């Protein structure tokens, strides 16, 4: 089902499938790390309300994200925001 997102001056459908892998593809993502990571991703949407995570899934060495990004923001800037916030929190917690 296609859901168009509305903004003040546009209607858009900018969905991206982003895969974030761990350093050296280490198998460190277990149930506890994933629960924490999922919480951090939802926390990011509180600060950036135009971001919308449609699906989130993981394996032991990578994370799949299907995310809707507004056209005003670049994909690279959103990936930078996600990686800095999640990596910093994971290093502190685990």
C-alpha cells in the first residue's frame, strides 16, 4: 500500500531501503542490542518528526531500515544522524 506524505508545499513518496552493517560485519546484534537500537531509532523520530520508519528488521551483523525521508533532507544527512546517535548510545550501554 502506497502512502503519500504531505508537507506544507509538496506531496512526496521518498522511501529508502537503508542497510547499516556493523564494523567488520561482526555478529553483535542480539535481542538486547536490537531492543535498545529500536528504542533509539524511535527516539530520533521524536526530534525529527518528518522521518517515518516504515519497517525495521535486523540480522546478527546488519540492520534493514525502510524509511520515509522528506525531500528537504538528504539521505546522507539522515544516515549520519542515525549512525551517530545509535553508535554513541550502544558504546555507552554495551
